C-alpha cells in the first residue's frame, strides 16, 4: 500500500489529473456565477432573480440559479429580493442607521404575506434579545399620517418606534424581502421596492 501511495505522490499523471479537476471546478464556479449575475435584476439596490425555477431555462441557467438560490420557488409563487447596500452604494452595516420608506399603499402586494429580514453576511438570522430581526405583514407596523410606513433598521432601538424597528447586526448585514403569492404588480415588474436610505444623525 505504501508503494502505491508513493507512486501516486510522485506520478505526474495523477498530479495532472488533480490539477485539471481543480481548474475545471474553479472554471465551473466562475461560469455559474457569471450566468447568475446576468440573470439578476437590480432596482433601487434590491436584487432579484425573476426566472428562477422556469422549466425553459436550459441546463446552464438552471444550474447557475440553483447555486445562487437553492430550494427556492418560482418567482410567481414566492418573490425574493436582497439588498446589501444603501441607495448610495455604501455597504449596509450596524454602525449606521437606515430607513426603508414604503409610500401609502406601497407595502409588497401579496396574496399570502410578506416579510423583511436582516441577516448577517452568511445569511443567518440576527441573534438578538433586544429586538426582532424581521417584520412582516402581521407585525402591526405603525402607519404615518399620510399612510406611508417607515421601517427603521439599526443596532439600537430608536425612540418611540419599536413596532417598526428591525435590529441589525453590529457588522455588515444583508436584507431579504420575500412576498408569498405575489400579486400582478410584482410579477410583471411594475412594483419596485424602495431604496434603503441612511439616516443622518
């Protein structure tokens, strides 16, 4: 056995195969990432992949979108948007405070429910005992006098706005907005998620 292992360690053929497989894997990852970026739509800093799960996508597109969004329903059943930057292109971080302002009647139109969640960069929920890492259509959000709704995103609780507050991580974070059974305005692209605006102190 030791002679075989020695031969493997010294064999140019085996080393060539290993190097070739490594380059093939890296090339595949780069190709799938490039295809996923091509299929991604960005509006107001929110990214979405609208063709995920469509049967006519073809093998390469299906593989790329499965890598980008594993185990996700088609957009017509569950619409997903993610944002990692504010309206000026700055990265979202717990060192700053942000506001997401939905105009009157502008909450995500869905036949089931919607939710907005803050996660860390790896996609894990925020571990917090001071607030909540998400709000949704059943959260009892407070409406402004003009019918608009402001969701506040920051590490520490803002004064008098707990119902509309999402606790963010101390470091970089990502927002995910989901709408289940999205209505026609979402499916046809006419609905736009408002930008994440940094609140200046």
